[in-house]
C-alpha cells in the first residue's frame, strides 16, 4: 500500500473526505435551526409536488459519487481522477463556506410523512438525520455536476455517459420532489460552474422532463382521489411561504421571491 501511494500520490486527495465530513458537521452545529436564517424559496416551489418515491434517486447520490473514484483509480486514469477530485473539493468547499457566511434554510418539508411505505420511511429517516439548514447551494447538484464532468472526461466512462446523465437528472429532480431543497438551491449550484456544458444542458433538460411528468402524474392521480397530494403540497408550500414571511419579519432576514 505504501509503495502504491508513493507511485500514485494523487490518491491522497481522497483525504478531503474526512475533512469535508468534519467541516459539514461543524457547519451543522453552527446553524442548528432555521431561526435567523435566510429562507431559500421561489414561487415555483409551490408548484412542485411532494413525491416520496424520488427518495430512491436522492439516496443514489452516495454511490453515484463513489463509482468514478473506483473506476479512475482502478484504471489509473490520473488526469480524470485529479480533475474530479478538484471539482468536488472546490464545489463542496465553496458551498460550505457560503453556508458559514450566509446561514440559510428551507421551510418546504411536509409536516407529516406517511411512513407505512419504504419510500415514506426513507424520507422520514433523511428528515430526522438532516436538518433543513445549509441548503444553498445544493451539494447534491454540485456532486452530480462533478460526476458528469469526470464521466465526459474519462475514456473509461464513455459507455456510461447517457446513463450518468439520466441518473444525475433524477437526483437533481429528487432534491426538490422530496422537499430537501428549494429550486433556488439547484439554480445556485448550477451557477457555481460559471458556464453550462453540453452534458449539463442535457441534465437540465432531463430534470425539466422529470418535473413535468412528475407534476402531471400527481395531478392526474388527484382527479381520482378527491383531495390530492398535489393540492396538499401546494397548500404546504403556501404555508411555508407564510412561515418564512413571519420569520423574516421577526429576524429581519430576506427571501428571494418573484412577485
């Protein structure tokens, strides 16, 4: 192992992982609640339904980030590994720094989640483990952009480019469908890039398609079920906006909202 590290010193970049985990934990302790935080919100959030099934895509983010590391190391693709690590380190560090300087939160989570299903149970578990703070920009989206970058950068990942785009799109869509993020957090993460690459355009397009079909599916389901989850989700979004306005009046914080 020592000889391998000496010959492949770039592998030491993985040591950013414990640094990130400690840093993230510290930021979470710095912002333990939504009180006094900037409320991440756009009116579009009220139109996005709560779809617990997307939690399966949301948790897929973790192995999704690991696969490029394994492939590039096994194939000794030094250039792609270093570029991927640099993207992750820069993107996550900038995101955590923003959260430290500008504490933020979202108030879009449903008050009650049906835990009788696997997806509902997973959503509730995520909610219990992860506070609705430090959400802007979305590190799920930043991570997905990093994976797409290395997928289109490494010749060893060429065959999985289209699947990677689809998975990235599903994960990005999941961040708003399971109410872990405001759509503003997604836009903020994309803005960190400074420019949009072709693969990111494909991902954004796929997210829009996912959003459309998810919304239509929820609406159509509501026609046969009386008061639909769509209606409940919209009502929750309106309630969240009212709560955010109360918090802003009490704390003097602001929220981005297009009237």
